[in-house]
C-alpha cells in the first residue's frame, strides 16, 4: 500500500513581529487622527449652539413685534430648552423691564462640556455676541468664527 504524505505549508499565519508592526501602525494613526476628530466634533457642537441662540433671538424679536415686550418663556416662542443634540441648554434672561434680553447656550453634555476654549454662547437683543468663558473680543471672534 502506498502511504499518503501530508504536506504542511510553513507560510500560513502571521508572526508575532508582523502583528506588532500592524498594532504600532494603527496606534500611530489613531494618535494622529483622534485629536483632529475631537476638534471637529467640538466645532460641530459650537455651530449647533450658535445656531440655537441666533434662532432663539430671532423668535424673541418676532414675539416683541407682536407683543411690544420680550418673554423668557422658551416654549412661548417655540424653542426647546436643549439644542438638537442635547449638547447645550438654552436660557433667556430679560433686562430693562422685559425690553432687552440675553440668550445663552450653556454646555450641557457631550463635547460641549469639554470645550474650555469657548464654553457657552450668548447673543443680546442688539445682536452683540459673546462667549461665557471670556469677554476678550479676540476670543469671541475666534469662537464665533469671525
């Protein structure tokens, strides 16, 4: 009888060195890409906050045209207390016997809480923009993208 010989291929699989090289390359890519990704997410959250305060200010102006007074009732002007992604909470502070206002978007959750550069965003009835972490105009311009 003839015996069948079984051949084993020595070229199958990965060596430990090859796996370690791949892990090192992936680690380097993650170290480079993650900070850029995190900054992109922060900027997207900021854009959401800016949009929310400007939308709220517009609705307050329409309320003023109709009633000759501003309101601090967010639901009365059709605005939610949280932004779409729940990153910021919106509030209205009335001044001068309800003849002026400041709309504020404060960090509430997610990447907004980690944004120490800008914090929250504000806009007044005169259109003046601000941030809650600084009153320096260069910081305000940087955060608002001017």
